[in-house]
């Protein structure tokens, strides 16, 4: 297959497997999504979804959030990890939203990136999932799979995002990045990977990845 045929194969396979795509993080609006995505850094979505109902019962908007202290926020979110940095970020961005944006989450990646604890990936997730603006947030699953599928050189997430945006049509970025995440979790994880179940990598995978997998399987027999 040439590069374009590989891209079409990925799109069609994922569409078949995930005709409807659930959003991994529970939220009610752009603000609660922003907080949930911030909390998900180096933490599982499952754990975040256990903690956000407790946090949002206390404060599900910036005005209520700043009534709490950073310490109070930290105590609630402690189980998700990195709680000191995340608590400061949640309080700080809530304050900025009130002071600079009338409490409304802006629909602009560059503005979102100026908020405390909000990086490019978080901002991209928010604009794509909350506002439907085409973006291609690259998490560890997408970075791993794009490399396994030989669609990027795997140098860094910035390069992976650039390659994804170049290869895939803009109008499907928002659904496709979620489909790849679900596929990575279900069929092509970092640990406990079974190539026989991973039809995409098995069909179009990078030669060195397939060879390393075969060597590893041989050693464990």
C-alpha cells in the first residue's frame, strides 16, 4: 500500500469499529471539560471520572471554584496525582476566566494556552470536543499508533500532530483522534499488546515494529 491507501485503510477501519464515538471524559459544558482534561494529565480517564463529580458538586463553574482555596481544591483532586500543580492551575484559570473572559471559556487555542496548567493538547481537546473546531490533540495513544503505523517518525508529539493534520482530512480530525484513542486502548496498547488483534498495525505496521514484536514473542515462548 502507498501512504494514501494506508490512510484510507485507517479511516475506514476505525469508522467500522467506532461508528459512534463516546467522549472519554465526563463533562457538562466547556468549563467542566477544561477542568477534566487538565486533571487527566498523567492520569487515567477512569480515575478522573471518579473525582470530577465530587469536585463539580462543590464547584462546576469558575465563580464557585474561586470561592474555594487552592488547598481545598487540592484535597478533592489528590487521587488524580500532580495535585499541587493542578489545583493551582484550576484556581488560576478560573480566576482568569472571570477577570478576562466574563467566566466564559474562549473558543481559541492560543488564548487557552495562556491559562495556567493548560498546554497545547488540553487546549486542542477543549476546542475540538466542546466547540467542534477541527483540532488534532495528540496523546500517548495517538503518538504510539501513528509511529506503529509508519505515519510519523515518532520524534515528538509536535511532529506527530503535524503529520496527522497533513495526512488526514480536516473535516474528520475531531472524530478520528477519538477513534484512534479508543483503538489504542482496545487493540494496540503499550503493554500486553497482541498483534493478532491489532488489524491496522498487522496490515500497515512499520517494518521494524513488526520485527521487534516477532523477536519479543519468540523470546517469551
